[in-house]
C-alpha cells in the first residue's frame, strides 16, 4: 500500500487507497484483506463491517 485516505461520517467510512498490484482486482482484494484485519483487531471498529460494492 502506498497511500490510504479515509472519510468518516456518522454511520460509514469511505476508504481510498493507492495499492501496488498486478491487476485492479488484486489491488481490491488486498485492500479488502487489510480492512478486514483492521475490523477484526481494532476495538474502536467493533460493530463495523465492509460493504459489498
């Protein structure tokens, strides 16, 4: 990951990231894994989940 930017509102967070990967699909999958790890291990994110877009 080269860069990550977030925008947090009351009930959702939008994430934009610059990822180094062979394909856009690989970059998306890598970012999803990073976000899922954060959701599992950060108490402040308890109750949050990733939206399917």
